[in-house]
C-alpha cells in the first residue's frame, strides 16, 4: 500500500465520520464541523488517489486547492447563518423537530 | 433514533469505499504528460500554478466569484443582527499586542514571498492571501484592528478588485485572442503574475472579511 492510497483510505474514513456527524448531530456548530470533516475527507481522497502510484498529479491538487478556499467561504456563510438563527431564536439547533 | 441505522450504514460504506479504492484500476486518462508538455508555453514553471491560472483559469475565476458572493451573503445576513454596544477592546495586556505588531509585518513579507514563489515552487495567490488574512485576524484578536461593520468605498474596491481584474484580463483576451483567458504564450507569465497579485490582495481581504465582519460587534465601526 503506497502512502497515497493510505491518504485516500484515511480520507474515506474522515468522509464517513463527517457524514455520520451531519446526519446525527443536531447542534449546528458541531454539524458545521462535521460538514468540514466530510469535505476534508473528500479532498484527501482526491489527492491521495491521484498519487497512489507515487507520482503527484497537479490537476487534482489544483482542484483541491480551489475546493479548500470555497469550503472556507461556505463555512463562514454557514456560521453567519447560525449566528443569525441564534440572534433570532436563541437556539443553536434547527427549528423543526425530528420525527423519528 | 437514527443512530442504529446511520452508524452501521456508514461503516459498511467506508469498508466498501476502501476496498474499491484498493482495487482501483489505473486511470484511463492521465493528464500529467499533457500538463508537463505544455508547461513551457504556460508562462509559469510550477504545474499546480499552471493548472490553476492557465489551463483551468476559468475555475479560479469562478472561485473568486464564489468567495465574493459568500462575503456579500454574509454582509446581507449579519447586517441586521442586533449588536451589543461596542466596547472598545483596549486590553491591558502588553505582550500580546506587541507580538502581534512584530508578527504582522513578517507575515506580509511571507505573503509577498509566497506570491512570487508561486511561479516556480509551491505557493501562489491562495496561500499568500491566506497568510495575509491570517495577519489581519491576528491583529484583530490582539486588539489592534477593530472589526469591520460596513465596507467603505476603498474596501469594496479592494474586495472586488481581484475578481474585476481577472474578468478584465479575460475580457481583453476574449477580444484580442478570441477566447476567454487564452493567454498569448509570450505574455502569459506577466498576465498570470498580474492576476495573481490582484487575487492575493482580494483573497486576503475577503478571507479576513469573513472573520472580521462576523466579529464586528466586539470592535468599533470600521
């Protein structure tokens, strides 16, 4: 197993942890963190898989670089929305109740 | 509860995904030779920068557009948040502001170095912009830079400047070369460095703004 493949496997685990967090956690701040974990896992899979034969590929690296910056912006927007929700309702959880 | 369903499904997905990746065949399309073959005419010497600002410059243009959009959305959302009375953050701590004063100029130098190194080594506009933004956040956290409430005219130009410069260069190239962002090989290096400089400044301001606009209720009107 090359180091690139190991990165990709760790990325898959991070992605799965992030997905579970997004689905299970109701606290919005922690849900945003889980969402970021999911994104980091996806980036790691992209970069790791591309260099699983030992040679780095610049195209996925550039894509991931773009993705990281966009993820930062999306996180900041999510935090602003959470802040607004907190200011309006005083809660840090999504307003609708879960049925199941 | 969702927990008994989600966790086994997630574990199963992880196992299947990892097995698939271990067993994955070599890619049918290898872009590395293409990137390497055209590097000489791309204007830069580092393949990642060549991909970002020459081969896939369109992606980068849209990316800075997305960042600008996110910042505008944050401004729209957080505008009417009732803010507590602005207490000026005059900290009695001496060490922290001094360290901030020492670190910030060094970080600006590092950002300029990263920008100039991007043509031949890992680095470039994004890394440089991130360092610039980190310097601004550091200054804010040490109490030297107040949070931003509403962007003034110069700040607005700074925030949008990188995107406008990028679009401007693209439009000129569309008229001259006939294609959006197809650089003439002789001037590609200069054009890319021009775009990257604008991107660095705007990215630094935007990324700093993502933090400073959100924490404006602790500082002064900026």
